[in-house]
């Protein structure tokens, strides 16, 4: 599918992709178009009646093959606030449990008149398979350890929103992503987005979770294994959850030792810049990668990330459905 960015008569950037599969494929102007649209939609959630008719008559299906709380709820609310009808597809009680393939499941769902399939799957590349199999829009809500594009976008949105109040942009920011990089789809989406928008990025963690090969995989990205030495130099720190469910071997001697060297504590915050922005994609392991007084402290934008996620997913749904409509 060929894609381009064109200017609307009112000066806004047009979005021409009917799918959102990852940030790796997007250009900086495309990422910015989503962030700008999210900014304009964010105020909907502040109204007394939190709904606009942008997607009235459209149908959005949440097709989640992995457990989720924030992402699934956020997509449902986003669709509802755009006046779309929402269906939560129950994989455990569907024909998938009888052996039906992912492709056939999606095609049967589409045959019912669905406009958007939001999919989360344990296998990397599953959303790409669906996008080749159906004509409706496909939005990746997380695929294996590959990407989680809307989480990456909401992190970018949060950083941009906070830094705009300080007169700064991505071009003069240093962002550290700390923790289980090897298993994190969030980290991959963040890296693609941050680099394209001009930020300096350093991946931090034990060598078992942040191997040096990441320098080759992501040109321009730095790798560090000493959080204490790096922390005073960064403007944003994104603390990732240790994904114990994905670890196939002992990545570090003990939880206590990991927290000792890579946990974001009040003592470490004292050595950081006073206005360091703290992010976490959730769910948090309090007391492990981040301490409660930091997670709930004045530098934390964790709850803002959740609120911004709603605006970002509204923007993605609105833009993808609009692009699909333009082709009809």
C-alpha cells in the first residue's frame, strides 16, 4: 500500500493509512499528524457529554488474544467517545478454541460489517497478517515482543505535552528507556518514534536484558548498563516492567539485586535533574523497577499517560477509518 502525507485546505496534515501496524513504518510527519490530532481530541474527555459523532455508524471490534486492562478499556472508551459501536470479542468462547485460524476468525468478523479490528496477539506479526487478509482497518494493540504502537504514541504525546510547557522539543531531549528491553514491544515502538522525532535515546539495564546488539538493530541508539552514571544526563526516563512471563531463563540473580541497580528510587531521583520526567507504561511492579514515592511523586506523568492514551487512540481510530473511507 502506498502512503503519503498531503495538506488539507485548512493546513492540517492528512493521514492516508487505513492501518496502524507499528511506528517503524511511519515517517516523522505521520507520527506528528497523529499527535496533533490527539491534541485536538483530548478536550472531548473534559466535556460534560464526552462524545462526538465522528465515527457514528462505524463498528470497532476488540480482538484480544492476550489479557489486557488499560489498552482494551482505552480502545473501547476511545471508540465510544467517537460514537462508534464496540464489540469485545471473547477468544475463549469463540471458534478459535475449536481450532479456527486467526485469518478465518478475522474474515468472519469482517463479514459482519466491521470497520476496525483492534488486535492484540502473542505472536509478532499477527496484525500484519490480518491487514493482508481483510479490507477493514487493522490497529495493532501489541504483537508479541514486536511493537505496541499506540503505547509508543501516547508516550511521545506525553513527552511533547510536558516539554512544550518548558519550551523544548524532541530535538534537544535525552530519553532513557530502562529495564526489560529484550522482551518489550513498548521499548521498540518508543525507540522508533523517538529517533524519528530527533531525540537522543539510551537503553539501560543488565546486559542480559539490554544486549549490545541493540546498537546494530537501532542505529543511533546508545546502550548503557549503569543507571547511576547515566541518570543525571537524561531529561526523560521511561521505566519498563520486568516481564517475568516472557523470561525463559534467569536474567538477573534476584529481584532484590535488580531493584538495587536499576530500580528508580527516591535516592536516585536526588541525583537526577530536578525536572526529570518519569514515565511507566504499566502495569507497575511497585518496589521493583519503581518505588511508590517516585511513581506517585511530582516528577511522575504516569496517570497523564493513561489519560493521553485515550486521546491518542481516538486519533488513531479517527484517522484510520477516515483514510479507509477516502478509498471507497
